[in-house]
C-alpha cells in the first residue's frame, strides 16, 4: 500500500487495523529522514507514533481537541493532518513549525513549547466545549517527565474536581530529556510493575492449577502471599484519589491494544488517564540506546565554532574541586546546558530537579542561604517560568545564586516558543540582580571565576555558540571594556558576543569606538558620563527585545542626568519572533553589520 496517500485523519480511519503497523513504519521513516536532514526532536517523536495513530483512529480531531505537552512529539500528528507535503521543510521559514501552532493548522488546538502545560489547556478546552455544547473532548498527551512540573499537579487537582471528559494519555518512556528524577518517577515505576504483577499472577495461577491434587489447595494458600505481593508491588491509587479513572499501563507500540483502550476512554464521561509505556527513539537503534543525546538534533549558529555550555561545564567541574560549596543545578537539561561532565565527576554536588524551574530557583536560594554556592544552568526561555521565584525568593534576600542563562537571544529553528529575547528585560528589572553578558568562552570563564567570590544574585546570559576567543581586560564590577578605540563621537555599545561581532565587522568600514558592555546591570555610568558629551552618539546593540533591554536602560540613564548625548537602540522589535534561523531573526530586526554601517553614516 502507498501510505503516502494517508494525509488526513479521515484517510486514516478508512484503513483496516491490520494496516496500521505499516503506516507507523512509514511515518517513522519520514520522521527519521527529515530530522536527520533538518534537525529537530527525534527520539521523542519516534516513541509517540503508534499512540498518535491510535488517537486519530479513535477520536475526531479537530472536533476533539489534541494537546501535546511540550509539543516536541507531534511530528506524526503533523504528518496525519494535511502537512505531509510540507514536512520536508520542517523547522524552515517556508515550512512547518517543529511545535504545534494553531495558525498553521486547525488540527493544532493550542500552541505548546514548554512542559507541563497540556493538562491545564485540556481542561480549559473541555470546559469551553461543555459550555458551548459542541460535545467535543479534550485529549492531552503528556510525558512522564512533564509530570515533574508543578503546573501539572495543579491541573490534575482541577481536572479531578471538574469531572469533564478529559482524556490524559500518559506517555511513559521513563525519560524526559535527561533521565527522570524524583518521587513521581518512582511512583510511575510502581505503576509499570503493576502490569508485571498481573502477568506474574496469571502465570502462577495457571502453573499451580494444573498440578494434580494440589492445584486448588495451592491457589487458596497463595491468597495471602498474593495480597502481600499486591501491596508491595501495587500502589496506584493516587489518580483515582484525585477523581480520575486510571487505565494501564499498556504497550504504547501495540496499535490494536491502544485503539481498544482509547475507545473505552472515549465512552467514559469523566476524566481518564490512559498510561502507555513507550520506547523513546523506537525504530532507530542509536536513538533507543542513547535517547538523551538523540532528543534534539540541530546545527550550530552560522559561523560559530564553540559552545558556551561546554565552557560552563568544564569550569564548574574544575571549580568544584577547589570550592566544595559549588553546586550545579539543572531542570532536566544536564546535556543541553553542559553539565553532563560535572554530573559524572561530582555526583554529590549535582542536582537535577526535573522539569521544575520554579522549584529550582527557590531551591537554589535556600542552598545559598545555607552557605553553598549554587549555579542554575537553564535556557533563557525556561527561566521565564521562574520570575516570581527570582523576585521573591532570590532577590529580596539577596542570595548568591548564579544563573547561567543559556540559549539567550534568537534561537532559530525551534521557533517562537523558544526565543531567548526577553531575559535582559525581565532580569534587569529585579532589584539586587547583576546581569553580565560574555562575548566568548574566555570571557565566560572570567565571569564565572568572578562569580565564585561574588556574594549576591548574578545572571550570566549567553547564546548557544560563539565564534572566537579574544583577550580581555580583567573583570571589574560594573566596568565595560573598550575593544576598539577611536576619536569618533560615535560609540557602539555591545551587549554580548553577537553584538560585538557585528560591531567589529562594521568598524572595519566606518570609524567608531567599540565597547564590550559586559555589565548590562549595573551600567558603567562612569563611561557614559565621560563619553556622553554634546554631539556624541551611543549606539547600543543587543540580541534582546528593545523594551526594557540594554538600550532602553542606557537611554533612561542619559535622560535621567540630562545628558546631551543621543542614544540609538539596535534591538529586536517588541514582538514574538518565529524566524527559523538566527541570522534571519537578526536581519529582520536590523541587527546586522550593514544596518549598523548605514546608521553610522547617517550620523556622521
């Protein structure tokens, strides 16, 4: 059969169940070929193929609303909902997004990109359907890793009390991005064992019952042992206690079994959890054996040759041998943030809290209050989730927590939900917070060395990659570094490595002073006073939105002291960015060498 003709859920429903395994093989092949070419999330999508096929076979999307938690396992869903012809352009500007996007398709009920949100979304969609009387159901697909996030528990509590027809598919592969941690992981392990218990009980009963003369008596004698075994192995009443019916666990790669259980869940009126066990990376040996490193496949920034995250990991690994207070914390992102080496060499000084950024920040504040030196390595887009904890738990107390803010600025192919262009704006508004931007690995190492003796909240933000290491002047609190001197009245102030690369390239064509504004907060007000004379112009360059960013801070300071100098701000517009390339996002905002040259010439 030509499975390429299955382009919509309606096409899928016309297939016989016996044909669905072949369809799953076809979808898996398309995903592997495309992701290996374009980059993207591989292991998570390969593990979710059968459950996605079964969901579309049983439910009526888009009338029934599908919500994929995080969204990085929705590729099969996209292939089955009219986007197969564009799938080869996955994560490209003229193609489809790597995450669910309502503007892209009516089959995407809600845009996702961060973990632990799907249950809240599903409940809201179910409530809307009930109020409008359209009879639609809400189906949330959530991984076991996402259940480490506190938002999921808030939603479970509400779902159990509302009693609406919400179907929760717990996609349990014993992994998030890094290996799962915490009590929920242990609880789900007990639930997985429940299937083993049922199988063992059946096999023992069958074996003993055929023993001549002893079978019935032996079965009776086994009752006490069976009940004891059940108490030991099974403890799966948590969901039922919340008012949510629990089914499972089931084989997440057996399409026929999944269709049967989803059909039962569809007939039930109230909330249901269907627990399915899947293999992350199924169908590709390398992804199965190493799902952590196969979670996301991507290319580096154009022209970039070095990763900031590896610099962080190497530094902290060394620092922990010198300073036993050092503690590295991650929210299920040890590999992405460069802490894998640290976790192996200093396991007692490494803490993975799971997908729980809010908890991570408050936990770090308490570590610092207790006399330790915590470093929280986190992507910019995920740190956003912890604003209240940063404000209330870290900054009010002035605790010496160091935030290592990775993937700051434009991120490219992951799209709108993952852009790190807001952190300068929300970090600099926090009292007691110092914010630094390294331009390369050498400067990041110097800033981290500075952090070891800095006794207050500190954020060090950087993109994924940098181009080249340079020589730098020593770090001095609140002081900037002049990289290229000039007698020009125009000074380019650069927040971060991308900005500095652009400014230095422009300075080869026009005469300007180039400054590495390594401290975004506090500003180097001494430098601004010295060079902020009448007729002088500052041009700020940053990979952040303009509102509340570095340029905004410089402008506000100049205005506050009635400076005669002007300030031109080069930053992203105050809008969400969905450009699928870093260079494209920078160009769209005018953060380029050519535009900077044009601005300088207009000022001369």
